[in-house]
C-alpha cells in the first residue's frame, strides 16, 4: 500500500469520525434536556433543546469545509438555550463543544479565540440575564466556559498533531520522489557509461582496422 492510499484512508476515517461525533453529541444533548431543573422560561418542554441540538449536530457535518460557520451556528444555538433557561451542562452543550473542537482543530489559534471568547461572553451574559437567581452562579458562568475552553484546547492539540503528520507525509512524499529521481539518474548514468565503452571499443577496432589496412 502506497503512502498516498494510506493518507486517503486516514481522511475517510476522519469523515466517519465526524458523523459518529455528531450522532453522539445529539444523543447526549437530547436526554440532557430532561435532566435540567425545568423553568417557566421554556415551558418545561425538552423539544426546543432537542431541536437546537439537531440543528447544531447537522451543522457539524460541514465543519471540514466551513468550521467558522459551524462554530457560529453552535454558539448561537447555545445562546438560545441559555436564554430559554436551560442549565448548560456538559451534555447539554456537547454539540457546541464538538463545533469548538473542530474549529480549533481546523483553524489557527487566533481564529479560534476570536470566535470562542465572544461566544463564551454571550453565553454567560445570556444565562445571567435569563436566569438571574435560579441556578448557582458558578454553574452559569464557570461551567459552560470551562467546557468550551477544554474543547478548544483539545482541538488545538489535535491541530498540532495533524500539522506534524502533514509534515511527515510531505517528507515521505519528497523522499519517495527523490528515490525515483535517483533511480532514473542511475539508469541514465549506466546507459551513458555503456554507450561510452561501446564507443571506445568501436573506435579502437576502427583504428586497428585502419592500421592493418595501412600496413597491407
């Protein structure tokens, strides 16, 4: 199996992993809406949370091409959840964590922070306004911020690893091309040597025949 085919298989594995992560995030966020203490803000119904989780998890399928748009959709849905009075546990914001993870894995650190920090601020501010006295303060501020930052950290670590693998792949392709070029050069040198020796032999025989003819 060549290096290119192995690399394609790795890419296909990444796409499959994205689908699995999206399904797991939806499976976590849906039941989590029933675990929250119910507030009048969302009329004790889990369906808004399930619908928002479905929207975010669907957007995750396009994270490879549009990681920024996926992160915007996920953060916006999380802000809506906070506005509806849901407690933003790790299960509830699992789709947003996946989106932030993919954003950090597919973009640079500055881009990640430019989306993450305003997003965390919007989520915390909305949670404080929508539920000023219901849930403990640390669960509305430190909790969701910590989970999103952890997802960004994991995504950054994956990006660093992926950059290393890309560099290894590039070096391997360069080495393979170099070996092929070296093999072609050696074949050309060998043909040149054979042609030179054949030329010398022919020239020697011609000279010898010319000398014999002159003697005769």
